[in-house]
């Protein structure tokens, strides 16, 4: 477990079954409502979002980012901590 995934998230967003750009758009909206330091956990099964658009967005915003690929599944648990 990483630094973010070992903490309890402040909010969980389920975007399973959604394809780009929805995971990114919904994640941005959820993060807008969080306070600095809070963690958003995103359940995602879209590889383009989990491996490309969400990490790039987090990096651009200066947010901490961690993605955990679920073993034996084509989905991820993504953790973003708002700065």
C-alpha cells in the first residue's frame, strides 16, 4: 500500500463503466468540493483515464496521485489528494 491508499478517503467516486472524458470531468467536479488535504478515491475501469488523463490532471494541479491496479481485474483504485 502506498501513502495515499493507506489512508481513509474523504469521498469515493465510482466511474466504473464510464469512458473518457467522464472519469476526468466527474473527478474534477468532486475535487472542487473537497478542502485542501482531503483525499478522493476514484473507482475506474477506463485505462485511458487511469493511466493518462487523471495522472496528468493531478500533476498539473500539483495534487498527490496514486493509482492501484486491482489484482485480477481491469480496474483501478485511484487516490488524489487535493493540495
